[in-house]
C-alpha cells in the first residue's frame, strides 16, 4: 500500500474522510500535510489509537493550535478515546502550558465534550487539607522520595513556595485526578513540555520519570513522533535528545 493509499484509509478511519478539508484555501498544502500525518506518522510505532488521540490533543493544547480542535477530538472519539480521557488530557497540560492555555483549549473542545457528556462529573480526588500530602506522594513516586526531599530541603527560603505549589498544585490538583492512569498522565506531561520548546531540562526529567513508570524508550519516541506534525522538526529533535539523555542516566 502506498503512502497516499494509507493516508486515504486512515483519513476514512480517523476523520470520516474529512481531514484537512473545510477551508479549501490551499488543497496542495492540505494534501502534503494529510499524506505526512496519516500516511507516515499515523502508520508507524507502538502507540495505541487512544494514545495517539491523547498525545495529539496535548500537542494542540500546548501549541494553542485550536482552530481544528473539534475535528481532532471527534477523530479521537471515533478511534476509541472517551470524552473523559480527552478532557483530562487538557487538564493535565495546565500546570505545564499555563492555566489560560488550558482554558482556551477547553473552550475549543467544549462543543464536542458537551455533546458527549453534558456537564462533566468532578474528577477531583483531593481536598484542601490533603492536596499537598497526596501530591507530594505522587511526586515522590515518579521522581524518587530521596530526590524530591533533597530538592525541597535545598530550596532557598524565597523559593519554598514554588516547591509547595509544585507538590500541591501540579501533582496534587492534577496528577491525582480520575479519568487517566498515572503512566498516561506522565506521558502527556512529557509531550506537552516537549511541544513548548525551551524546556529541555524539564523534558529530560519527565522522560526519566516516564521510563521509571514503565513508558519505555520506544513509546516515548513514538509519542514525540506523533507530535512532530504539530511542532516541527527542531522541537522534535530536541525532545528526542531529552529521551537519549534520560536513557543515559
């Protein structure tokens, strides 16, 4: 099967034959893009269709490429992702890409998500009294209790609030939520950070956390490859370098 034939088959499966259509401003570019995304990228690697859908939503959220968010969400639903998983993917990006970017992504996604579930049930699993404790526990699970404790002790007094926010907000408010397992949340985090660019130390750290929780090198490479059409080659190559650095640790 040729690339074009594969792209056509994937187009039907993912997008009902309507991928990259609608605006019709430049059919030649749309054909190049469709064949690369669906004929090359979607046709390789070990990611499941659901993982592909979630990683794509993370990339769209991080890059704020929201014009066709509905299109990709509907494709994700068609390929087996649930509305809850798609919503939680956007939530998981929030502490890394910023609250406003996540809110904009949720607004772009709301027509599709509301069709599926209406008002979503809360997925919060922490309270005001235990969000720090539970978040710290997840943080220690991913990065090692000794490493996290050393980092907290070494933080200067004027920066201790950042460490507290990291444990309570990033890991407490988000990583503990329902709807996605911990390994999937950490994969989404790595992809979101990689898509931002300029955050290579953090991307390397989260690549290592992924490896530690069972998301292997092949999976990480395939996840970054899935992001490639949305972030371009420079950020993709940087992310692959972060995976290599994490594997050498």
